[in-house]
C-alpha cells in the first residue's frame, strides 16, 4: 500500500501529520478511478475521424444485479430472477442514429486521420466489409434525418458498424450482451422499470405505442435513467449479442458472471427495450424479444440481404466499449459473423 504525508491534486492540497493510504485520499478528492496507463473510467465523447460527429459514452460501473423477473407481469422466458455479476464498461448515451450509421454505410470518412487512435484494436478500416446501399427508403417513411435512430438493420450490420468503428478509433466497440443491457437499463433499480412499477409514468421516459403516433422520434427527448442513458425503453428496440434461448435462465445458477449466449444460428437473436410500436409491458427492464424471419418479409435485395431487415424499422441498436478488451484473435467472437 502507498502512503503519503502531503499531496496536491487538481488544485487541492492536503497535508497530514499521519501517513494516510493514497486510495483514501483519492476518494476524498473525488478523483476518477484510474485504470491502465493514463486512463480514467469516466464519461467521454468518441470522435470519429473525417467527420464532425461523435458518440457520447457513459461509464457503467461494475456490480451485481438480479437479472430477469419473478413478479406477476413476468413471462416464462424471464424466470427465474438470478444474480449476475457484470464488469465495468462504457455504453453509448443514445441509440445509434442514421447520420452516424451513414458514415459506415457510405464510408466517406474512412480517410479521416484527424482523431488520435487507441491501441486496443490494430486493424485497417478498409479490411471491414461494407454494407450494401439499399435503393428503397429503409425508414419506411419515418425519416433518416439528423438525430433519428437507425432502424431495419440486422444484428450482423449493427455488429459490422462496431467493427468499423473499432478499426477507425483503435478502441474495442461491440454490441452489449443481453445481461449488460439489462444491467444498464436497471441502473441499480429492482422495479419493473428503472423509475418504479407504475407504467402510467412511462410517458416521461419513452416513446411507445401510447404516445409515438406509430413512428420513432429524435433521440434524447425523453428523460434518461439514473445513469444518464436515454431511450433505453421504447423508440427503437435494441440488438444484443446473444442468441435468444427461452429457457436459459433456468439453466443458470446464481452468481453468474458476464454471461453471453454465443449465437450459433441466425434465428432467433435477442432484442431488448421495446419500441415505439410496443405496449408498456414490453418495455420493462426484464422483457425479452426474439428476432424473427418475418422482419425480412419485404426485401429489396435479391438474394435476401444479410445487412437489412425490411419490416423491422422498430429495431436499431446502441454500442458498448469493453474496458478490458480481448486479445486480437478473439475480437471476432464478439463481432457477429
């Protein structure tokens, strides 16, 4: 343990006649927790070279929570509630928008070199596969303008966006696991919603069937949860990394750590949060949804595109950054193929 008698940090000076543990002083000064080489675990904005856009990232602390639900509204695939431990990670403050996704789609910013790169990921951006550009309106008339959430993208496409962003920035980005998503949505709560159990209060926090007028809306217009994440409920549902396994909670013991059901087949994958199209019970923190082949019923690509759904404008995504990234050869375990 490191001790000191005097210390100056951020303009604050402390002097003591007794030796005091350094960690105690850092907590007293409210200095951000330091991990790794010259890194702090705090909110930040990820700039995207070659563009004026950035992605705001929220620092989500490590902890344990009861995943799932045993209450009267719970469905069979949410039972039983079981304890899960989650490592700290970063999650995007908002859902990924069309203007952000279009950078990946059009690849106009790939030559940008204005942003310093991290050293988590060492790969060339031109090594990342590019999405097919559709010739129909993938928003189905709801718009692709500034600050509108992207929709109708497959889990594969959302994952490739993460791979592209990782190559551009040098930091390891991916989709959240189902457990990470629920942990972040709950933000320490144990109730049906992060604000309590009364669904009548949902209007202040989410766009859903009762108030959306059957369309998604600009991000960040409703109140966030206590960790500062917007639109965790409603607007568009959000992809996670996991295969949808209806009985998986029954197969887990208590004290599971960082669970991930690695996908082995295309259907079904897990979607969370509910959307503008859904009822209040579908927006609960524990509510789960399985992807469906019907989401590609009307497809502009022949053969069917692995990049686009055409009947699921209500499904989008947000991203996470892993604090302790895997070694290079394990990245593709998280970038869905």
